[in-house]
């Protein structure tokens, strides 16, 4: 057997009589090197580039994808918190694995992916002006009553409230017929709401498309179109796109006792940016 020369560190340890210090010192040195590699920009960059070749969204791990419901997102939030939110090789490796997991969930149908959904936006007309004069207590009272009026019809018809935005909300439905029924039921309920003589008016916009679900939210051009439908609602109308109208069952509007009329923009109204030329706007009217 060839004798091995001890390294200087080992000689020092033996000389000092502290043999137990050797493995501890090596662990510290290894840990320091690992931490240094974990923070190296070139290593992080290489791992991010590698994630481009993995299934799923290579941006998984951004603020949009670590919020909202879902198993992968819950683990992603924990991983992000553990990593301190700072760029690191370990963080990229972890999110790469979660990225593949999320893609697998989408393939087996746990996430809608590109399936058509009907997006609904609601908003109270001139709410900000009223709330400034009404004060916080009455404003809060009104918002609670509005939520009780418009959210149950959404849930009862299979809709999902995606987010609440002060005096309005965004919801999605798998069926345009259920979305229209929910919107009209919410309007009927809202007609019973009154706070100190004030009766809120609601405008509603509906559009059917294939937005992308990320982190419990829905993003894409179709979401913007739905928001523009609501803006076209003016002083309290229910508006829907030609895409939603075409997707409705023929008997739905008749059963609800409503008709549709083409939207005509007021001469002084600002144009609706973000609505493609082939998308028409219609107003629902009670027969």
C-alpha cells in the first residue's frame, strides 16, 4: 500500500490533538463552495435556459404562478419562501420540477388550459363619487350587500369568482348560458339593495374565449375583451360579445325574456381599445 501524505490541515489537527475538527472543517468548506455555486449567475442562467426545454411554463415561479389555489402553487409558495425569493440554482431546480408537475396536471385536466370559458366582469356605476360622500361605514355596508346580491347567483350556476376589485369582480364560467343567467339573476338581486336612499347600478360585460389560467387568475386578450365589454355598459347595461352570443343556446334568451341589440357607441364616447375588429358588441334588453 502506498502511504498517503497527510494534508497540512490534518497535520495541524493532529498536532493540536483535535482530530474531530477535520470532518467539521471539510463540511464547512464543502458548504461554502456549494453556497457559492448556488449564487453564481452563470449557473443560474444555465439552469433557467435548461428550463426552456422542459414541459410546462418556463416562467413558473414568478409572482403570478406562486399565488392562487392548487397543489403545485402551494408547494411553489413554500419553495419560494424557503429560498428567500432571491435567485439561486436550488430555486431554479425546484421550480423546474414544479413546472413539469404543473404541466402534468394540465394534461390530465386538473387545469382548464385552453378550454373555452365565459368571462364576466361587473362594476358599480359612479360608485367612487358616492363612496367619497357616504364615508367608510356606509360604503362597507353597501359592498357587503352587493356581494350578497351578486355572488350567490354566480356560485349557484357553477361560476368561479376569480377576484374582487372593490366595487366589482371577475368571474369565469364553463358555459355561456350559465354566465348570462347568473348575470341577470345578480342584476335582479341588486335591484333590492339600498343604503340610505342610494340604489347602486351595475354594468356587466361577458365574453367567451380561451384565456390562460395562471396562479388562480386568468390572463390574455380574451380577459381584456371582457373588460372592454363591461366598459361599454355605460350607466348600467349588460353587454356581451358576438362570440358569447354565438355560443349561447338559441332558446336561452327566449327563456330569460331578453333580446339583444347591437351596441352603438355614443358620438362623444371614447373608442374601446383592445377589441378586435371582428368582435361585435351587443346589449341585453328586457323584452
